């Protein structure tokens, strides 16, 4: 049987992170699972023939791991390995519950392996396409010794023939992305920190971004987030460094709160479930590996670029 193409989807799960990588073997990898109540678990139930090669949890905040219990239940013992970080105190009740749930899942056979997310590690590779998914950060001691959860958030790269195509930056800093991925020039960078990395105001932030030079930055943000994501100075620096910004959902930072509406209907067009809250901006994005590059095989990019010009103050295109 012929192998399927490698496909990467950045899902719209509201204020949170969730990416689905469809492997040539027919398995999937989940990079984060989004907040509790998002549709990923229901999707897994409805696709009962798909095996989960691995779940990679880059950060233990609720917007990255909140749906884990539902995902484990929905996968129905089809999960290979779960990778997670030790980024909390053992006195943290939420973290303790996560560890206990994973322990139970392993003992019950719902999950085959539980491993620490640490660099350097190759999580998956495919010799036919020259593809590999790797952990760039953190090494084990950086994980254990980090003074805060954000400072140990995982950084992952998807490469084709050693050329980095996609970076997942979780909730880390711009400085850390630059330190791990300088000169990588990825086609897509997810994050970091939903368009509001902690060091976005640092005078060196622009230089750090230029050293990475992503073509597009995906901001996984919810319409109702209370954190004012994405931040204008980060968007400005991305654009100044030569990149473009796309947000999964529309926020009041780009349109009058009373006029929020879906910018484009991308979920249905891609056959993906819509979250139960928020308004779509770019929504989910699907990329297919063709000839060594990831391409978006739809008209949504063009339609989105035209539609956002109708917004009151689209931060991703307005002059600064």
C-alpha cells in the first residue's frame, strides 16, 4: 500500500495549542492537546481507526494539556508514547493529577510508554521523505533547574532533509528560540506564547527574530482571551524581520468587540471540527509535504488575506 503524504495541521482550539501531524504510515502525532472541552477528543473517537504514534506535551498549562484526559479516553488505548515535562513543583495539585493520570493510563494499557520530553531526541523520522521531528529544547538539566515553567517549555522542529520547515515554540522566549534555532529560516513558527513571549519588549527581540527568520508565525489565540494576545510589539518585530503573522481566532485587538464574527469559514472547508467558542480569523491551517516543501492546498490563504482588510484594525497588516 502506498504511503500517504506527510500532513501538518495547526488546529483552532480557542486559547490554546494543538497541532496534528498525519504521518505517512497513517498514524498521527499530537503536539499539545489544547484546553479542556475542545473538539480533539471527539475527533479521535470519530476516527477510531487512527493510532496515535505519540502525544508531545510541550508545557503543562491548561491551554496545552487541559484536554489530555479526554484525549486518552477518546483514543481508546491507541496511544504509543506520551512525552511530558517536569515543569512544576510536586506540590502543585494540577501537575500531580497529570502525573497520576498518566501513571494510570500506562498501567491500564491506554498508553504504551511515558517519557520525559528532553533534548536532544528524535521523536519520529521517515527515511523515504527525509523527515524528522526533533526536540530542540530543553535538555534534562535545563528542565529540572528552570526557575519558571515558561523557561523550560519545549521547542520542537520538523525538518525535511535537515532543513527546518516548522518550529513549535510553545511558551518559551524569543531569546531561547534564537539560541536553539538560529539560522533555521522555517516556513512556519508556532508562537511563542500565543504571540506574547515574555521578552517581546527586550531591545534585542528584533535581532533574535531576524536570526531565526520565520516566513510565517502562527498565533494560536482565542477571541475571548484576557491576556491581550497577540501583543503589538511582537507582531511588529515579526513583520520587520520579514515574516507574516496569522492568528487562528479574531480578537478585539483587531475588530470592535461587538462586531466580532468569523473572518472566513475555514473549519468546514478543511473538514475539521470547530471549537465551541470564539470567532475564526485564519482558523486551522493544513499543510501537505510536496516536493520537499509544505504547501497549503486550498484557497484559504488568499481569501484570508483579502478578508482581514475589512476589519477595523487588523494588527497583522496595519502600518506601525
